[in-house]
C-alpha cells in the first residue's frame, strides 16, 4: 500500500505519477464526480497526499458537492435515451476537469512536462468518454432497461475502482486503462468504417437510381 503517496513530481516516481494521471483521467472520463469525490476521500483517509494545486479536491465542500452530483448522475445516467443527452452535455465537464486534475498533479514538473500531462489527461478522458457514449448508443435501442442499468453501474464502479487502484498500484491501474483504451480505439475504428460503408452505399444507390424525367421517358417507351 502506498500510504501517503505524494500525487506530485517530488514525492512519487515518474512512472508512478504517469500511472496515476492515466488511470484517474480515464476514471474522470467515465464519471468525473465519483472520481473527484474518491480522490478527496482517499486524501482524508491518508492514502494520498495531494500537491498544492489539487488541495481544493480534499475540501469537504468539494467532496460533498461531488457526492451530490454523483447521486444525481447515478440515476440520470441510467435512463434510456436521456443518458445520451446527459453524456453529450458532460463532454464539456469530464474532459476539462480531467485535464485540470492532470495539470495540478504535474505541478512540480517542468512547464513542458506539465503541459504534456494536461493534454494527455484530457485526451485520455475524451477517449473514455467517447467509448462510454458509443456503448450507450449501442444499448439504448434495446427494449429492456436492464442492459443500460448494468452498463452504467459498471462504469460507476470502474471509475471508483480505478481511482482507488491508482493510489495503491498506479502501474497496474495504467495497464488496465491501456487495455481499455486499445479496445475503445479498435471499436471506434470499426464503427467509423461501418458508418463510412453505409454512407457510400447510400450515395451509390442514390446515384444509380434514374432521375424522375428519365423514369417517365422509360415508362413512355
């Protein structure tokens, strides 16, 4: 157990810091409120020593607000169709907050490395958020609500678990995230290709269909 882990450049090895940023950014992309609340609670439990740039996360006001918003999201994110609107709206919450957490975590690094960490945190959160949204689009048409509920509950659990694991075994947490990211990239590439083929077939069919004037001439002949 990495009790008292320093979430910053001087108190934690570079590889561990990278693992923390990767795992927590991914968790924020899934559920930013659960991630922030878990970080704050882990700090009060003595499992994490946040740098000065992230001391606000340990505030009970922030923890309380994050917990309340997590409770709202817990139900809102499990309503079929509405969850698509909810997730689209949270594109502008999860990604920026993940980038800010990465920025604060790397506050003791050089400005270049801090900027790189910020961009990486935002990009990882965006991929996690995109994968989550794609999964919702796939299951929402299902007539039964169970699959949507199970998927949402799994995402919430994974966000909390990854945040906790990152404070205990940051490299292991990063490897798990790497596997998820690889799967998301593969699935999203497959979706893009499938949509591209569908659009090509649609336009090809429209080009092959005779114009109304040509159709009338053919009928007259």
